[in-house]
C-alpha cells in the first residue's frame, strides 16, 4: 500500500465542539485509495509509520478541504456585474450568460475553470447549479471526474418566467434529470441534485415532477432558492396564492427533507423555521451575495435556535468571491449587524465538518478520521505581509483562526489535495 505523510500544523474537528489541533502534526494518506490512514502528533506518527515518505510543509497549516453548499458554475462570467437586485440581475446578466451554455465547448471550458478556481481557494466539494442544458451537467461531471473531486450538481429545471431558449418543460426536465441521475449519481465521487431554480421559474406541474424525482431516487439531493429578496417573495405569492408561504410551495410538492438545501432564507417566518427543522431541511447562508444584491441580512442565530441545519456558501456569481475565507469574513459582519458574534471555531467548523454534516457527507469528508477521503488543504498563515504581522501578535489558536478568516483569501491557500493528489499548488 502506497503511503505518504504530510507534516505541518494540523487542525480539524472530530465533532462540532471538539477541535483537534497538533502544533507539529502528521497526516498519513493512502495514495492508492485516496483515503486517510491516520492523523496525530508528528513523533507518534513517525514511530508508527516508519519508512514512509514525508513531505514537510514548513510553517503551514493543514485543514480539511473547504465545502461550499451553494454555487453556480455557469455564473463565473456574471460575477461582479454592476447595479441590480435579484430579479433584474437574473434577467440582465444571468439568463443571457446561461444561454451560451448550449455550446458544449463553452460549458466544458467553464467547468474546468470553475473547478480550478474552487481548488485555488481551498474548496474541494461543492453543491453546484448547472444550467437548463443537460449537456452542461455532463460537462461539469466529466470535468470533476477528471480531478476525482467529490461534487454535487444538477440540471436547472425551469419552464416559465425565463427566456424561451432557457426553458424546458415539466416532462423534459423530468426525463433529462432522471437520465442524468442514472448516469452520474454515485458514479465515482459524483452526486446528483434535483434542481428547480426557484418557484418563480417552475410551474406547479414541474415542481410536482421534481417531487417525483425525489421519491423515485431517495438518495439524491434537492437544491433551490428560498426567500432571498422581498420582490421575489411577493412574486411567489402572486403565482401560488393558494399556498401559505414561499416555503409551503416547496413543501406542498414534496421538496423538503434532509438532503434538501434552500439557498438564502433571508426573510423567513417563525413557522418556516419550525417546518425546516421538522423536516431536517437545510439553509445555505450566502453572505457575500446577500450583501452584493442587497437582499438582506440572514439571521443565523434564529435558524440555529430552531435547530435548522445551516451551511455556508459562496453563491458565485451573485456572491463576490470563491474564497470561503472571504465568505466567513462577510458572515461575521452580517452576524454582528444581527447582534450575534460568530466565533472563529464555529466558522471553521461550518466550512469543513459542519457543511459535510449539512450535506449528509460527514461519513466521507469533513475531517481526518481514518478511512475518510483525503481532501485537504495546506494553508500559509503568513501569505501576505499584513497577515504575517498580525500572526506575530496572535497569542491563542482562536486569535489565529479569527485573523485568518478576516484577512485570508486565495493567497492563503498554498496547496490543495483531492483524494490525496495535489490539484493546485501556489506558484
């Protein structure tokens, strides 16, 4: 069995409130299977695993790869588009861009660029929207499979209130999604998500078909948008006057459950939080896009008080950075404005093991337990002069982590490993 040891400072979470930290640690990886063999302090690991090749990452920190629970791969070229809130932003920027993904070469090239941007920012797993084109999903999964990365993706289902060239039908979206599930779900490290864009762009017939897909394929995911913007919510009320809330639209069609992730949830009522909690349905907190599009301030504390599973996400291209460190930076500020302090330990738990738990992947990724998949990153805590100066003043681990989430970005990622193989190395 080919083994390799990576030596550095190491940090991961065994469970939510149990952080394990080795100032001089070692991670043992099985190169052939791409899995974790052991983690511990360096001297103990060296004694237990003699004659194994060692790579020393001097003055670096090893952590599990970051996990992004809501992001749009076709929106790479939409990022940083000026001056619109959600619905105008979709019509002015997103829909015109997504129409170009009927071109297979464009979809393939963008998928590779997107994945490399994730790796460059230390993200090794993501829950991803493609476009309405079936071929865009094939392009994404083909690219992901080449890197052997664990990704979740789905074809957008959208049969109204969008350009004709971006609309499918209830039946074609059902048939295309089922074909993609059969081809890709649990194919290597690829997983499928049923993906109605949001209630505005799906007829009742299409939402019913989405619910049928979940019943027929109980291990797949479901991803969509929820209560991001006031105008959006009002439009949903016009389209579904018989339903008591935006969430109730999805509930009525059987879209809630432990593998369902609703992006945003900025404007939810108490009853919504209770129903999400009852069904173990998750919210993806998207701080940079909520601020950029002026959508509002998510109430993390309220969601957590109702025991709603909350993950954290970049939401590129409404979001403004692929970096989960920058995402934490903005999450901290939103929590401050809501009268809640986001602790650094809680923040790093969220983007590693916490997001793995929220995506029902904690048996595979999220920490360095023996047998888990070896997705990990090597971080440079002094990647900028300012970070190096700040690091010199940090007296505790919590201070170090907090400065990393406020000052860090892609420059802090020195190297990214997927299934034990390096897929990105900073030049």
